[in-house]
C-alpha cells in the first residue's frame, strides 16, 4: 500500500487480538515518531510505555471504561515535556523561564506530530491504533500513576496491537469546507456541512444497524455547548504550566 492510501485508510481500532508486539517493533515505531519535525529542536515529547496490568486497568477506568487500554498489545502515554529542557537550561548555566504559552504550544505540537508519525509507522506494519484522550479526565491521577514531574503534561494515550475488527471508514468533512484558497472563505460551508451531516447519519445507521441517528453538527453542539474538563487549567498551573 502506498503512503497516501495508507493515510486515507486510517481507522480507530478498539478490539485487538492476543498477538504481542515485540519490544523491538514497539521501539522502532516510537523511534520513527521521534524522527518527526520538532520546532527549534525542542524535542518536547516523552513517551511512557505502560505494561503493569494494574496501572493499565486504572487508566482504562479513569478514561471512561475504555477496555482497549487493557487489551491492546502495547499502550503508551504521550506527554508534552518541558521538564527535560528545563534541566538542559540549568546544565548550560541558564535560567528556565516557566509558564510561557508559546513553549507549551511547541511541546504539545511536537508531541502530536511525533505521535502521528508513530501511528503511520505502526499502521504500515499492519497494526491498529486507538488514541485515548480520556486520560485527561483525571490528569492528577495520571501524574501519580506515572510519577510525572513538573512541566510535564500527559496529553493522550495510544493503544497499538493487531486488529481484531474491521470497522468502516468514518467519513470526513468535504475538502471544499476544510481547504481554503488564500483567505478564510466560508462560502458554501453550510451546504457542505449539511451534506456531510447526511453522510454521517447514514454512517452511524449502518454502523449500529439503525440504532443510532446522529449528525456531525449535533455532535459538535453536544461537545462545544458545555464546559469541557474545566479541571485542566488548575492542573496545568499545578504542573508549573501557568500559561502567560
């Protein structure tokens, strides 16, 4: 499969076989992720592989009962990390200036880019993946489980394993809505979203044998029409990431 076709065939896998992923392959996948672009060579990503069954069970629970955290052959927590670079500042005889929004954006962006590169590497080997954003339901507990120092933020988990399901591809918004020319032109966006809503309604009906009738617009209303994890700001501050 060529790379573009591989990228377009991405699906989240939530059921895995019992086949293990070797330490060598797992390390190669993560190393491929770390080879991705990094702003100012910050390399602001730390990955923690979690093997302990009790820890994985605790993470699965706090993530909302996501069983794939326990069943996947390998599970990793991806962290935006400014702690390591703060140590480097001290090693060079400098002073680390904490709490800068730009520095955190760099680290978080680095982490996302590296993770997606690792995902492509895993999928190129026939593995399936599932991101776990639910670890942010209780980042303080994640901090305790993983022994995270200040200046480290756990962003998401990543399950990797051999797929034991073959889910349909989830449709994406039309390119005419998400790809703009020169300026942010909204002409045609509403019509494009309406058409996409119908595609998503059909997708959910087929996926659930008619039990679910949902649209993207309704999902966004449910997601953005309420507070979302309001504990994040105080947690960031407690980690020395009081952004300014």
